[in-house]
């Protein structure tokens, strides 16, 4: 049930959830502003989105304690749409993204996540960290030395202040101090106010001002599809991370539908599409947030702060935001993946790197994941292909050679299969014993046909035994093979 | 749990202990029930994971390897906490076992499971005959105005008779069936008729109603049913607020055990009108046997 709520998710951990929600709200503000800037829209679009997504997902999400809002991964996908068609089309795209995600939730597409291997997830997380970092570069290129000094000071405060005091969020201290310094010294550096309009009222319901026709659909669909895919990927990965951290279960299909509903809500309140955030969710759990209440507090406090303090928020120097975002990027990066490079097999590392490279190159996390999953599948097929060999023995009395095939015959090992037969040997007959082999696809059957044909042409009689058992695995419906004795038959020879 | 009971019969008397002050009483009631019903005794301790978070770092800063570091930190803390809980629970269960054996129970079974009491009981539901719980657990122990945090959800989600105990154990001498002819109460009537529990317990059939004549007929019919099964039956028709009238009657007639239907309305209706079951639970000083 999309709206069913467990009481303990709301009031089970009130103190922890409220405090963590406050910490997250403070960290969400710079992120929402930064991501709006990436997407090329006013900061208010990202802020409204973050408020709406966080508050809606608190009720309809499948993973209590996870933080969802406007994200960098999504923002990067909208850049061209905003540039070419403007904000109104972005809002329509957001609505469509939500619809696609809800459909995906009902189709239980979340279960496809099982094809995404660990190395692809690591690659995704690392690529995300790199993208967030790269998005900060425009603020660090062609600026005066003041901006560098401010950013460096900001990072120093974020990482060193916790040594003095563990109860005040250090990103907040960083923002307050840097804003104070830049105002007192009257520094000529970029501030949030320079980046566009900030919200000065509560968000209002509005229907995007575009013609509702096929043309509009064709404009937004190429953006909505990857948005929906990336949003679900990041949300489901984050949910897994939160599951792991809190040692609890989440409802992945409900999360898919929840993300869809939250995005539709964001689109109707003038916000951009978003999804779950790895960095913020880690901050939330670290600060003691576990329940739905933490997400709700994060979203609502964010809005209150921004609407009532918009004059002050406008004066925050961009350098302070850049420092916070660099922190988020560092915290998101999977450090263990670099440490373990030497320990893991080359294929695993290649999958991870491919995912990262494709994402950084295309700025599209969906493509990176697709490339990673594809590569991982190829590596796997290659590995399994090694589990095939052919034994042969000569029966001199009958002038017959017996080939016994062992293991898995499919597209990846079929060439090896064909090559194992000696067609030049002049024999009166050949027996191919397949009783210890498994034919997985049509490629394998064709390879066998070819072998038989070739032997016949050489004038050798061919006898094939055990083919029926061997080809049982071709059947696509595996319902038959889910019983232990059937699995034993397939894996342990017949 | 299916292995405990191949035929999947509902045979067990399950005592839910958590170390609160009602645990001894839960144990003794369960021992008594187990003997009267000839239902094997099983003591259950659920290791509920504490929702209050131990780690809370409000710095909001995440650095290199933040996620891995947090995971190992949380794992370590919870490991310690749960190890302690398991140990505490084991000791508690061992004491229960000793008492049960002294009372003459053969092979008392001990079960310890992770997760909330509700989850654990849902797992055991299929082979439970009756479940004994304390009126409130460790969390609300000192507060007499509160019911246990889970009691209502427990009774609602596990469809087995619950004996809710709220005082020291004494062998019951008289039972009362709160009867209004509803489907839930008919089930209660059926149980009183068939259960060996009432072989030696006189039963007071009590109805609270505004319409005296109708109530008399209702009660008389039920009395006939019970007497047909060889029960000793007294009847009474009371007036006033049901929970007050019933509790008053309990006191006057020294009733030790009250059988009643529980939470027969949905939560929405309860939100508006309040729940009779909850009022009974709060007012009564004697154990209640709740049927859903």
C-alpha cells in the first residue's frame, strides 16, 4: 500500500529524526541551489523541488530514513532541454518522468536491479561523485584568488570544526562564517543572489504553460525516459545503501512508485525532477535519522528557512556552496573501491572503470550503468564459456572415435566446441556423447549440426547420443528447473 | 517453526517474556494454562531492535570513506547491544524453564528470535493455541495509564486467543464471559463450551444492556448452551457503561478471568468512538482472555 504508514516510522525515534532532519535541511539548501545552477534554472526551481520531493516521499516512499530531493544526476540530464525549450518544458518532462516511474513501479521493474552487479554500483557512485565535483569547476575557473581562498577556508572549516564541536553542523558554520566574512570585507565574489531568483513565497500549484499535444510529448520524452531511469537507479542504489547501514528492509517497488508521485508533485509546484541522494542519506543516518519523520523535517525546514531567509540566502558566497558540494562529492566517493583495486580481478575493475568513464564522458548515468551491465554480462559469459571441454578416445576395433562433451555449450563456447573435433582423421564412424553437456541456446545446436554435417561430408558415419537431455536447458521457461533435483540434473550431469 | 509441529496443529501455550515485572506472572499463567489445556509450554523472548539510535553525529560532514566507516561503526555498536540482549534473554528463558520444570511441565521449549514481538508471534501463529502476554512491557512499565506499546497491534495482527495478565498469578476460581450475542461473543461462547479450561471453573454469563427483556432472553439462550455442555453457569444482566459495569461485577463476584471478544471494530471507528477493549484493559484488575 502506497500510503500505509507504520507508526514507529514516524514516532519511533523522534529526537534522532528531528535533529538529523535539521542537519540534512541545512545541507540540502546548498545542494538544491547548486543543482539548479547545473540545470540552468533559477535556484527556486531546485529549492521547491527539494521541498516537495522530500515531503512527499516521506509519506509514499518505500525506504524510511532515505533523503530524496533535487539531484545532480538528474540536473545534468535536463541541461539541453532547459537551454532549448525553457523551464515550462522541464516541468512537463518532470511530470512525465513521474508517470514513467509509477508505471515502472507497478511493473515491478525494480527487480531488474539484480542485473546490476556490485562493480557497476561502485562505478555509479564514483561517477556521481566525480560529476558533482566537476559541476563545481565553473565556479573555480576564471575567478579571483578570493574565491579560491574562500573555498579552501570553507573546506577547512567543514572538516576541522567537528574536532572542536560535534553538535553544530559544520557545513552550517562554514556557510555562516564565509557569508559574514564576504559581507564585512565587501568582497567582489559571486553570491547565490547572482545565480537567479530565490523563492520568496510558498510554492503554488501551477500547470505547466505548454500546448498539450504530440509535439510536446516528442520533445520531452527523450529527456523523461533517461530521467526516470537514472532517478530509479540512484534511488534503488541509495535504498540498498540505507538498508545496509540501518540493517533493515525496504520496499523497492513502493520506492519506485513513491519517486514517481514525488516527481509529479514537484512538477506541479514548479520544481525540477529529483531522486534519492546518496550523500544526504548517509548524512541523515550518521546524524541519527532513521524514520520517515527525518525526511519530512528535512524538506519542510528547508522551505521555511529559504522562504523566510531568502534575503540572507542570496548573500551566501558561491565559494561556500562549492566547499559544501566538494564535501558531498568526497563523501559520496567510494574510497574502498580504490583501496581494493589490487584485490579484485581485472574484469571487475574494468566494469567499474567503464561505468565511470562512460558517465563522465556522456554526463548520463543511465548510459554508464548500461555499459557496465553489458560488460559485466560479457565477462560472465566468457567465464562460463571456459567450463567446456571435449574428451576423445579411439576404439581401434570398430575404427570409431568417441567424443565426450562436458560442460556448458552456448554462444560463447560454441567455437571452442567446433574446434575440438578432428575432421581430418579418416574414420569409418564417430560417436558424439552429449550426456554430460548442456546446450543453452540455438547457437550451440547449430554448431552441433555443422559438426555432424562436416563429418558426413568426410564420409564418416555420425551417431549422437544424449542430445535430448543436453538440450533440455534450451527451454526458456525455467519453471521446470526450479526444483533441487532438476537443478542437480543440470549442474551435476544427468 | 513448522519443524516443531509436523501436523501443524495449534497446540502450544506461548508465554511472551521480556524481563518486565509482568514476566513472572506471564510465566505462571502460561504454566497453569499449559497444564489445564494439556498444551505444551513454549516461552518466547523477542529481541526487539532498539529504535533509539546509539550513534548520532550532528557534524553533517562526510569525508573519504564516510559510508564504509559509518557501516562498521554501526555494526560494532549493534553487535555489542544485541549480544547483551541475547545473553539477558537466555538467562531469563532459563529461569522460566527451571520454574516450568519445577511446576511439573515436561520439556518446556525456549525460543529466542530477532525482530519485534509481533513478527515473532506471526511466525509462531500457526501452531499456537493460546498466547500469554503482560499488559505492558519494559517500555511503559511504570506507567499505569498506558497499555503496552504493541498490545493492540499484537491482538489485531495475530489471530489467536490472548491472555493478557496484569497482576500476580493465583489460580482462577471463577470466570466471566462478557456476552452480547455478536459473532465475536459467539466464538467466546463456543470456546467456553468446548475448552477444558472451564471444566472446573464456574462461568458467569454477563450482558450489559439498556434493553432488559432482550438481554434476559439472550443470556438465557446462552446459558442453555453452556449447561448442555455440563458447565456451571450464573447469569447477570447489568446496566450502565459496559466497562464500568463489568469491572464492578468482577469485583463483587471475585471473578479471576474474563473472556471477551476484542477489537471487533476497525481502527477508524475506534478513532471516533474509542475502543471498549482498551477501556476494559485499562480498568480491569484481573486477567483478560481476548478473542478475535
